[in-house]
């Protein structure tokens, strides 16, 4: 039994990131926004738990919207960064109802680096539409890492935001004290394992 506990611990510490596919697009499993920062109060829900449940993670379907062009919300990536790499860096998911190839959803507004741009998403499946974002379009230098984005409310249409995934994603490094603790626990586990089997 102790051997299995040690092996489970070892697997948990060394577990690599796996790929996840959302609407036919492949991401690293931790590439999606996972928290909400500050936001204005005009969204159809201002309950932080509801906002997190709707906008964080890989699930598309539920959505948040605002009918006010002054509304904004900071979307956070706390266990990964969005990196300005080669090609598109970020995917914005929006729910505009049933569509077909070539259908355009509601325009989404994104602010980065003090610059706001609007994106007209295209239908991808079911009621889900996507826009691909290249960070260079916001004057962000190559290889720069971002941990947050800011979405906008009404942009001439009323976008229903549902998820945000980084195509170019870099895992947030474990802080040094935590690494030392993990290494120490690994060493202790190894010693215990050796004593049990000696």
C-alpha cells in the first residue's frame, strides 16, 4: 500500500501537461483562463462565482454579456501565460446561437497594452464562434508573456463571451521555495521506499 502512495505522489509531482481539444482546436490542458480580476458592474451577472464558472476553463456554452459599451472585465491566466509566439496566440470563444460555415457572430472587444480592437468571430460548431488573436497587433513584442486580458461590453453588437484559450501558452514556473519542498518530499519518499524494500 505504501508503495502505491509513493508512486501516486511521484506521478502527481512529475505529471506533464496534456493536450485538450475544444471545438476542434488543440490547447495545452492549462492554457485556458482560470480566474476573473476586476470588472465593471454592467454585466448580466456580477456574481464572481458565476463569472468564474462561466468564463474560466474549457467549457463553452454558458456565456456572459453586457449591453453597455463602457463595461470591461479582466480575465486572468494564473497557472500559465499567453506568449506572443509564432502565428495566433489566443482564441476568444463566443456564443451567438446556431450557425453554419461562414456565419459571423457578435463582435468581441479586446483591450491589451492600452489598445482596443474588435473581432468578428466566425462559426466553428453548434452555437460557438471563435476569433483568433495575434498579440503583435497590439504592439506587444515577440516572446512577451501576458497573464491577463481585458474584454469589452457592447461593441455595436452584444457578444456572449464563453471561454479564452492561449494557443501559445507557457506554464507559470513553480516558485523556488515550493520546488525545494517538493524535492525534499521526493527525497524523503525515496528513502522511505528504499527502507521498506531493504
